[in-house]
C-alpha cells in the first residue's frame, strides 16, 4: 500500500476526501509506477502521481496551488480514489479521519471470510476496472481481459490529450512513458500467461491508436512503436503455428492498407518481410545481403541496411547473422563467414569483444594489430587500438612490444598527453632519447603541443625560436614565457612593452584597465621587469593625465617599483 497521507496537510486531506466522495475524479488510470486522472474543481485539472514500491516519488497537478510545489487537494482526491479501487460514491461511505486506529492489513486479517467475499463481489459489481482486477488476480490460469487493457490504453490517451485528442509537446514525454509502461507490463503479462493472441490483439490496438493520434512528439512515438515490435517478436517466437499464421494474415492484410501511415506502416511491412518470413524467404534475404556485403569487401565500413525497427544502426553483416541464426546456422559457421571480412571495422569490433570476454589476449592482440593495417587513415581508431595494445603488452610484461607501440602511438596521436610522452621516455636510454624526442616533437602539427614538448625537454632555444616565429605569439608567451626568463628576459619584456603600450593607448574603461594591470604585474615578475614597468608608468602618467583611474593605478606601480629598486640598491 502506498504511503502518502503524511505528504498532505490535514485540511488538504479533508478537501481531497470530499472531492473523491462527490465523484469529482474521472478517467483514473493506474499503472505499475503511476496514477493519473482528471479532477473537476474550478476547472478540470490533470493529475499525475508517480511511485516506486510503496513510496510516492513525484506528483503533478495542473492547478495553480500545485504549481507552487505544494501537494494539493486534487492529488489527494486521486490517491483516495486509487486506494479505494472504485469511482463509486458508495466506496466513500466512511468519513475520512486523520487518525485511523487500525491498519488495513489488520482489518483484512481479522475480517470474516464471508464478509471479504461479499465485499469483493460488491466492489466488482460497482466498477469494471475492479472487476477486471479481481478476475486477473483471483481466477486461476486467466489473463487480464483484453477489453480492459484497451480501456486503460484509452485512458492514457485521454489523460494527456485535449478535447480533440491532440497531445502537445509538453505532455508527449509523460504520455509516452505511461503508455510504454502500460503495454510492457500488461501485454507482457499476457505473454507470460501464454495468452499470445490476446497479447497480439492488445498490442495492435495500442499500435493503431498511436498511429492515428495527433502528437507533437520528439521521437516518443518511435520508441513505443519499437516496444510493440519487440512484443510481436516475443509473441511469434512462442505461439503455436496456427496463431502465427493468423498473425501473418493480419500483417498481410493491413501492412499497406492505411491502417497506420509513414514509418509506422513501414514497420508493419518490415515485420512481415523480416520477422514472418518463411525459411525459403529468409534464405533469399540472406543471399541478397551477402551480395551487398561482398560488393564492399576490403572497405572499412560494412554497408548499412535501413529498417524501420533497427534504423541505420545495423550493418548488413549483422542483419545477415540475425537471419542466419533463425534458419539454424551455427555460431561457428557465422564466425567463419565473418572472418572473410576483417577489413570491416564492425567485424573487428565483434571479434575484439569476443576475445576480451574470453580473456584470449593473443587473439585480441592479433586482431588489433591487423586492424591498424586497415585503419591507417583514421588517427582516432589507430590511437584507440594502440592504447588497448599497450594495456595488453603491459599485462603480458612484453617490454619490447610495449615500447614500440608507445612510440607508434605518440607519432600518430597529435593530442597525446605528457604522461604518455614521459612513459615512452622512461623506456629509452639517454643517447636513444636525443633522437627519439626530435621525431616526436617535429611530428606535432599543433604549435602549442610542440611548445609543450620543447618546454618539457628544456629545449629553450628551440622553444623561443618556435614562439618568436609565430604571428600571434601572445598566448604562447603567456604560457611559456617564464620558462624562458633567464636568457630571453629582455626580448620578452620588449614584446610585452609593445603590447601593453597598445593597451594603454586604447584603454577607456575599468575592464581594460584591469587587463593592463594584469600584464604589468606579469612583466614585473621578470628580471629587470620592475624598472621597465616603472618607466612605462611614468611615461603614461605624463601622456594620459586625464584618465584618473588609470593614473591612480600607475602611481601605485611607480611607488612600488621605485621602493623595490631602492631596496635592491641598498643591499
């Protein structure tokens, strides 16, 4: 039983009880994780309650009070009605009181069996939903009534649609979630009970109603359609041949008669073509797929096949294998066929995954190494393969192979982090490294990455030359300037002096003054920088006397730098 009363204030509970008792709650729909209904108040308000187990997880009502984040009387009314299991006024004969002396479990356990039977009969006679619920749970070997499931499906559409049945964008996601949950659970239960034709009829009802509903969705219809497709797959896999033939006849009659349109009609046609095909028809489909696969032998990408269910996410070879399994082709035969097409990335991924799951390191290394031969034009794939190979070589303690793979990865992976660079350096002797580092540094197309490695290797002359030859060198100077301050301080200060002079000339607000201040502080950190900044400050104070904020900032540099210079002289 749901625990919900403590969420509401006492007077809200009392008003909710009155609403439920007066019959103001309609269109109640309860699924395994939600309750929805329409409550008549000043207007008609839509209510949706979500729960998990016995706990309420979320509540929504379209009324103004709930919009403030409060639990409203409309929600309470829906919960009272859902708890009673009836929309009848007679179910609310006992007034609600906040303090109840006995739990419902205690009341039921202490009740006379005859009284319970009479109560259940009374409830069943008062409400069709309750009758269906009792039938489904107490009748041995019986599944829920299909008509009842259809009513529940109608209830979901009604709960989220306007007067014309239109479901807008803001309701589409919740609608899809509720409908998907309902058909998975209710129709799934029919399949579990081996009531396959009932399950099929209920799923077709949901599918055709969905296909003829006006919904402003963002892919939710496709998701529910796929759920129906999966239910049909389960049904035809388990039902007897006679039922399967009836199902096939339905698809033959309705797959192109306008029962549904667009991609939902395509899905019916694809189900008929692929899922209900005879063995002879499947062999013809497989033959056509194999011809398409063979035409792409030696290429990296296996040709894709579009179906309304799989979309573009399935390769021809993967679809071929699905159908091959249906006609009894073994996994060994499938693997043998796939090995003819190792140039396909998807095939290699399949065997890599299989080798990993079987902990077959040698096989995985073999496939990854082969894959690098095919993927020379894809730096990303080459790096991902090298990264995995390095892991495997480390595991095998194969230092020679690990070293070669680290070098290969550094040469191909332009964005390799310093950790990878250092790991390879640690595997080289000093003489060898002098040559290896140049190969790696020169392979970098990105100037910043090249400078990063030059700074790492303390190759300051080369670093300075690389930065200095760039047209836009400010960012590089900010990043690597302090690494060069020993021999190149004067050059760096000259560069910054020219840059800040331009800033000073155009500075006209506090933001630009702050930027100027940051660069003056940076300059003062270099050897000889304090004196250079002081001279600039004196020059600008004379040049820009009307810029009061700027002058005040510069006077601080003049005094500060002058004092530092005097202290240095006295030392």
